[in-house]
């Protein structure tokens, strides 16, 4: 990092930080901060809430101290003013979009209205979902032109539907004329049953085939529904052949679904991405974001405490937060750790017994790239070692629930920004480099075996 030579250190900071963190992290945490003044060495910033302020200070104190030419040990010469963020332009939901007159309003009885809250802006990114989120974003920007179909799989409550609807919102806001439909697999089956009874299946087929984007949630419900599977497969092929975008979510990867080989092969045509369980820091960020939406103040300590004890999926985390928020509002109490223990104790999950350790990650990466663990931990800039180090950092962040600082420490005391940079680079590289993607998948299998 360089020392500021410009008049406004905040501009320099923004330039530096944008190169270091992902776009989404930037949008979630840095963009909401407004520059007010820079006077006599003191910077005044506006922040929408105290979480954003804490994030900035906790992660960038050293950088800011350098930019403001101050001693790192002294308090930063920054004044924060809490100021409510301007309300976001609302994205129009499917249910509010006027249907074209050519579409019969009751043609699909079970199509789904996009959930207003499920958009990219409210989806918190972390190592467990970074890759699939960027793929989803890419698809929404250029439907039918990048990854087609996009197949999103992962356990329950981890944000698959949230991502699916986010694609829908972005497509609708960017491409006004596009015909988009969001359905659940059960809805598709129920519609098909209805149209079979009413002898109007052809109309339904024509409708599907006229779409530009089809979002299908929970394809696992197509398993063991043989008649419907074939109809779905025909519709799928017809859309894909016309380069129309399809996005599918599932609780399993295509190969593990009990469906015909034909449809599995079709679903593997495009890109298959996994949404995993978020790591500790991402869970904290999700909690803080959701707490803020509810108008509940929770300190960093409380958020960490909850996120350490509830880790299996985001839906459970949200349920716990709803309960805590209701209690604090009704009883006019603060969300302290004692209150959390009382109110959420029964939600707490047994501590995670992970077999994965940093040693295991380092050994697996070192043997795949034929380099020494000591070199990965060291500072060699040799191409192979540097790549192995970045991959080990990326995997450590994905697989361990340790804090950023602790993980950076495993690599000979590198800084957390080096760690973030490595994670971002590897996530991006995987989008275009199939070999790298396979190598990482192999290492992961080895680590988790
Ligand atoms: P799934 O479809 O995978 O079962 P959902 O998409 O319904 O899960 O997500 C469950 C809840 O968790 C939703 O309220 C969603 O907004 C929230 N959620 C999941 N992942 C995230 C995330 N990364 N950021 C913000 N909210 C999330
Ligand atoms: Mg879902």
C-alpha cells in the first residue's frame, strides 16, 4: 500500500480497496460510506450504520492510518456520522410487471412472483458462494449468452432461491422486453396436470417456448415423475436450442439426481455451481445485514456469538434473528450475549467437528502442485509456488471457519488483504479455467475424504 499523496485520502482509499476486494463486498460494505470533509488531517465520513463503520475500522485501520499519515497505534482521525442510506430504487417484481396482452393471464397457474427481498444487493457474498454468485450475475447481465443452463445446487436454506430470484430481478431491470418466467418444479407439474385435463397442453408448451428466460426452482421434485420428466426435457431442449436462458436450482448436483441420463446430460451442458455453508465471517455479515433490515442493533460480539453457534444454514440463522428481534422489541431489551443465551439457546448447534485442518490443506495443495509446504508458507514468488499458495489460501478460507487474520497467519503472517486478493483471484480464474476448477475440486475431495 502506498502513502497518500493526493488531497483527498478517501479517494485514494477507494481506489486501493476496489482492487483488493470483490465487487459485491465493495457494494455491501464500502459503497454505502459517504465522504463528507477532509479538514486539518481529519476525515469525516457518513455511514448508514455502525456495522459499516466497524467493518471499515476493523479491516482497514492500518491502511487508513497510512493514508492519513497518522501513527497506527493512535485512534484514527476519522469522525463518523450515522446517516440513513437513501432508499434503493425498488426492483419491480414479477407479479407487478404487466403481462403482455398476448399472454393469457391464467396460462401458468403456478408461476412464482419474484420475492422483492431476494436480490443481488441483499445477497451477502463469501467464499462458499462467490463463484456461483458471479456466475448468476453474469447470466443475468447477458441471458443466454454466457453459461447456459446455469445449474445451482446446495443444501437447504443456503440461498439458492435467493440467487434465482436475484437473476430474475436483474434481468427484468436490465432487459425490459425480455419474457421471463419463474416456476417451481412442483408448479410446473401442477400446471401440466391442469392443462392435460383441459386439453390445453399445446398452449402451455407454446407459452414456455416463447420465453427468453426460464427460472426453475427445486428440480429435485422432478425425480420419480417419469411422464413429466419427458415433457420438461423437451421444453428444456427447445429453449436451449434457441439460446434462451435456463437457470435451475437443486438440492443435489445433476449426476446425483434420480433422473434420466438425457436430462442429466442436458443440465450439465452449461455450468454447474455449488452454494455451500457460509463461513463464520460471512454468517456474521449476513446476520448484521439482516439485523439492520429489521432495525435491530447487534454488536459485533453478539453477531459472532450467534454465528458461531448457528452455522448449518442461513434460514436457521434468520429464524434465530427473528426470534431475538421480536423478544428485544417486546421486552425493550438490548441484544446482549446473555439475552442471546436465554432466547436462542435451544437453536444452538453442537460445535462443528471438522476433519479439515490447515496442515491437510497445505499438504494436499503441495502434493498436487509438487511444491514444498514450507515454500507455500514462505515468500517465494516462483510461479508454481505462488499459484499453489493462492489456491491454499482460497481453500483455507472456504473450508476453515477461522477468522481472516488467523488464516493469513497460517501463511507466514501474510496480511488479510493478501489473503482476500488471493481468494478473489482464484475464484475469478476458476470461472474461465476448467483445468484449474478440476484441480481444485480434486484437492478438495482429497482434503475432505
Ligand atoms: P434455499 O433455496 O437454498 O433453500 P433460500 O434462498 O430460500 O434457500 O434462503 C433462505 C433464507 O436465507 C432466505 O431468506 C435468504 O434471503 C437467506 N440467505 C441465504 N443465503 C444468503 C446470503 N448469502 N445472503 C443473504 N441472505 C441469504
Ligand atoms: Mg429454495
